[in-house]
C-alpha cells in the first residue's frame, strides 16, 4: 500500500468478520516473524501485519522525518478497521503504546512482548555492557555484520545464556531478517516521537494490557515490563522462564496460548 513518501508491505490472515488484531514487529525482524502466529490463530481472529517503513519490504523516499503513528493508522484504514487489538514486540510494543496514547479510541487492548517504552531510561546490567558498547561501535562504523552478530548475541541468546545449538533456527531467522532491514537503514529518515514521552504517562493507557517478558532478557526490557505492570490495574505481566528477547520466535507456543486466552477474555 502507498503512504506519503513511501510504501508499506502488509499481510492478513483469517476471517475479516472476526475480532481484529494488528501485529507490529520488533526492530530485529520484520513482519515475517508473525506469519506462523497469524496462521495459528486464523481460526478465531482476523490478523494484519505490516513491515514498518524502512523494514522488510516497506520503503521510503523521504529525506525528513516521518510518523510511525500515521503509518499504523493508514494500515488500519486500509483494512477498514476502526479499532483493533495491537500486538507488538520490542520496537513494535513501543509503537503500540505510543499509538494507544495518541489514538486511544482505536485501540481495544495491547498485547506486548519484550516491551520497549519511549523515553524510558533503561538500565544496562554489567554483563550486558560489553555487548551494548560493541553494538554502538559497530553502528558508528556501519559494520552491518558486526551489528547483527552482537544484537543476536545480546537479544536472541540473552546476556546470561550461552549460544545453545537449540536456538540456531531462531538466530538464523533474525540474521536473515536483519540483513534485509539494514540494506535500507543506513541513511533513513528519523521518525517523530510522541511528546510527552510514553515513559512519563503510562498510567494514561486505559485499555487492557497483557505483557510477556523473558526472564533471560536484558535488564532494561525487564524493567520496562515491570513499569507497565505497575502503571495500571488493567495490566498483567507474565515472566517466561529461560527466554530472551525474541519471544515470538523462541516460544511460539507460549505466545499463541497466551494471546488466544487473553483475546478470548477481552472479547
């Protein structure tokens, strides 16, 4: 679909007459991360996913800033959805929270995985610092393979776990999606941020919220998940054992079970 200064690649699954969920991918992936989940829950729910601008197969021709909020709204409009549940992982969770703060009438609920929060001063644990600094240095030098390798080590394996052979499929998937993303991200425009930042007004999120976070994720992500839980009595938090940042890819059975159950309760 065409948007001002670019195009967005979108996908849908299930019956459009059923309750709708819009899925927003993480920063180390693109919408392909959702396809197994969309197929799995298509018997009960209508799902839509899309590649955010400058990710996956979406593009931009802008030189200045753009609005992730406007792009998300454009996807809802394109599918005739006045409102939907927003499902977001990491960067996608940040976008979902921002959208719920700016257009609450269009958000029936938030299902957030490994959440990021705009404006949150996330702590960095001692065992994460070397990898975080390595990512920053690789980004400054634009050494894409080094960026990806360190992000995978930090976020897929997690700072407290070894590089187990059993996670190789997840690592490979993230590496492949990240390479597609980085092909167009060196000189991309910035996106407008929500002001005031979401971190200062989480209590203004009035819809039901379900949060999942891996116990092997970074200290910052776990802190942001706890901040969401503490912000509202409508928020519940599940800590998933032996899981890092890529929840949807590493624990698809847990994500499907929890999403189905929560959507049924919400409905």
